C-alpha cells in the first residue's frame, strides 16, 4: 500500500472516489500493519507521522473555522436569554421570600388565635371539641405552594480529621507551580522523567 501524499488531504478534497473517512481508515490500517525494522522503514514511518500530524492540524484548524460562527451565535443567544432569565430569577427569589414571610406571619397569627381561644375556653369551661380553631387554607389544585424538605449539607470542622478518600489533589495547580519553577512542595515528590516523542525538524 502506498502512503497518501500531503496534497491528497481528505479533509480538503472533494473527490467522490475516496471518502475522507475511508482515506484515514486506510492510513490507520497501514500504520498498524507497518513493520519498522530497517532505516528505510524508519524513515517511512516518520514520514507517515509527519503527514498524519499535518492532516490533523489542518482538520483541527478547519473545525475551529466551521464552529466559530456557531459558537458566536450560541454565545449571543445565551446572553440574550440570560437577560430575561436573570430578571425572572430575581422575581422568583422575591416572590419566594415574600411568600415565606406571609405564610409565616399567617401561621403565627393562627397559632396565636388558637392559643387565645383555648385559654378563653378554659376560663369559660367550654369543652375543647366545641372550640372552633381556624385552620390553614390549603392551596387550590394548580396553584403554586411553598413546600419544605430536609436536605443534608456539611461544613469542614477539622480538615486533618477528614478521611483521605474525600480529599483531592488540585492537579492543575500543582502542574502550574512546577512550570513556574517550584521543585519542593510539602507532601509531594517532584521528579523528572524522560519521555519519547516525535517532532518535526
């Protein structure tokens, strides 16, 4: 099988004979079956690496070009929607706070009236079953109603006592400090290792 040339980049070719997917799949099969045991074969696999890398860079560049208009449009739509949703969130927060305040005041008033009536009944020696106690009005079906549920939260009291399985190293922060030149971080071992990679000359 011959290696496709740079000019045959499938992402930029409109040729109906070979699809981009088929061209790249051919390259994958070729790379997997390729034997690299001689200098000539070594030169060929390096050439294949360079071609694949060039294609990938061009495809990634083209992908970004194609996605950029959509990204900007999505960002514009999100910004426009946020103008309204942020305002509606404010309305929801205000309505919730005022509803809670009103219902709380109504419940306190109901309990106060209940206590007053029970005290009056005791003074007048009226049987409790004959005392009318106003009940909270249930919301009609379809109306919004406040509800209460139990949720569990947490706060850190002593970080040293927290089991290790709940703690996580900030990998990005560690690597950023290493790039800045830090070679000693308490509790961590910073070491160097050599890795092999291919690069274009």
